[in-house]
C-alpha cells in the first residue's frame, strides 16, 4: 500500500498536515492560509494544569481546532475518529490506506524514533500523515521533517496511544469531501475576526490578558517558588514558544505571511501593513525567548533579570492588544 502522496515540509505540524491532505486532493491552500483561516494564533495560560511539572502554556488552540475551523469555513468534509482499542485503531487506519486514502494522525512526540533526542519529550499534540504501508512499516509524512520516514507497527501504536496530558487515543482524520464552491474572502475574514476576539478575550487565561498574568507571575515566582523552579517554568514557556510546532514567535511569522497573502487576495492594503507589524512583533517574541534561554542556562544573572523579563512580556502584551484592535477594524 503506497499512495502517491506529495510530501511538503511546513513550519507547523497541523497546518502542514491540513495543507498536504488538501493538496493531495487538488485543493491548494498555503500553510499560512490554513493557519489564518483556522484561527491558529492563540495564547493560553493554565496554571492549574501541569505539563512536565510546570504550568500549561500554549501558543495554539487545542489539537485539531485549526483544521476543524478551516473545514467548517470552507465546507470541507473531514472525518475524525478516536478509539479505546489499539487494535480497532490499527484496523481502521489499514482499511483507509487500502482504499488509497492518506490519513492524518495525532500522536505523542516522546517515542517518535525519527525525532532528535532533544525534541522528544511528553507532548501529545503532534500531527503527521500516514500514506502507505510496506510489510510491517508505515510510510510517514511528518510535515516538520524535510523528508518522509517510516515507523513500525509497534512504534506507531505506541505514539498513537501515548499517555499523559491530551492523550491522542488513536485519533485519526481524513478528507471525506471537498466543496464544489467556497467563499475564500468570507473565510479569511471570519478567521481574522475570531483570532482578534480570542486574543482580546475578557478572561484572564486567554490572549493578551493571559500574557499579562504570566508577566506578573514571572516577577513574583523567584520569591514565591524559588529560582530553580522559576527557571524550570521559564524553560517550559520557551520550549512551547520555540520548539513545539514553532510556537509563539514562529506562529507570528506564519500569521504575518497569512496577512500578506490575504491583503493581496482581498486588495486590502491595511492587511499588508498589519503583516509588517506582526513580523516586528514576532522578532520581539524571539528576543524574549533568547533572554529566557540565557537565564535558563545561567548566562544572564542579576537581581533584576526577572523584572526585565516581565517588563518585556508586558510590552508584548500591550503591542498585541493594540495590534488586534486595529486588525479587527480592518475587516
């Protein structure tokens, strides 16, 4: 079973899987367009949920939300399934491959044998495509890799049923139908409006308010939980930002590319201007990550390093608040 599937590398796994599955069926949408229409830009702070013994931070919606929103806004039919039985999950995957249907999977990262050791930790929201099977090996198109790879039956079952936070439970999905016609302009605007609403949400755990809460805690943590634990929490924050599906800074660059493409398609110069602004914000997120890494590696010290880090995140929160207020008016 070997489907003629074109592997395209992407910056983020869920965008890449969606774009590649659609491309396989002849519907060409760039990764930034998938990300923007699917309202992929996000920030959430969940201090009451621990991941790797640190609070939950995420720069993306829940796994699968980007593709689901994209599908709804463009009228794409996508079938999703989860399983309590690994045997049933394997049987359904094998049947779809026999039918010539490439299948998207949500998996855990820790046991992905083709990942470098430094990227393998307990994170269960990774996405990839299985497009064939030879003997007891599955053919894998992982969009964050620049080449296709393989997993044995045992290896694939292990990552499909990884334990821990957000267990994938064998989650698979595949295209059932494509729209005969769709309104791309309407979908773009809906995607932008929801992103603005998410980032400006009047709740403390989401969007710019969540960023401000984290900034306030960075200032307090050294005294309340100690330097060692604070640095561990910061390590989690920067890992989610820079290593997991591109995260904070990288997502802002993808979103800037989306706004550039959308501005051209909609003949809306304001969106092109916002693209440039978001690129600058992405650069500031990368500087923020660099500062955290220096503290984490003990290359930057002093009594005020955490205060300065807090100030930098507060500045980012204010810039994003002003940005999304302007962007909302643009559409």
